C-alpha cells in the first residue's frame, strides 16, 4: 500500500523526457537550416532518440492511466478495512479499553483520505505533463521530417 503513494522512476535508459526534449530542442534549433551542419548520422541519431522518447511517453501514459484507475481503489479498500475495524472495535470488549488505538485509527483514516486526494491531483498533473510532452514530441517529429526532406540541401 505504501508503494501506491510513491512516484515511479522517471528514467528509462538514462534519458528522462525533460532531458531528452532539451537535447533535441538544442540540436534542432538552428536559426537557418541551410547553415546547420547536420549529417545523416546525426539525423538518424535524432530520430532514434525521438522514437525512444515517444516509447517512454507511451509507457508513462499507460502507467499513469493504470495508476489513476487502481490507486483510488487501493485507498478505498484500505478505508473500508479501517471502517470494518471501527465496527469490530465497538463489538469486542478488549478494543474498548484501547483508547490510543481508537485515536490512531481515526488519524489513519484522515491520513488515507488526504493521501488519496493528493495522489489524485498528482496523477492529474502528470497526465497533463505527459500530454504536453507528447505534443512537443509530435512537433519535433515534424521538424525531423522537414530536415530529412531537406537533407540534400544541408
């Protein structure tokens, strides 16, 4: 359950989306395409990097979608378990004597609700960030197609 609240690793083969986009934008920013010195090997390397980043974005989108589906279910199950313990506490005489346990369970339920809300917002922000990165990658692919079309002039 604790793993549900932790963010996933942001690296795949040493390239994060942000770093990869920065590298590609840096390489694709020549002010004048005819003055750039991009040879065919560099162009192929750029294409491979963009493809890796696209695969990473797709993988992260799938992870994010699964997290948005299953994380609330995990928190709901934990909350139902706490509710069940509340009911059991009232029926078992020994639990009535454990006042600290009662306070702990109250605090735990509040913490679970707050964590569920936070994780939901976090996942929504990550989904928006992934969508933005995907749009940037599609723009980069258009640049690559343009560069490949003009590679004879370069």
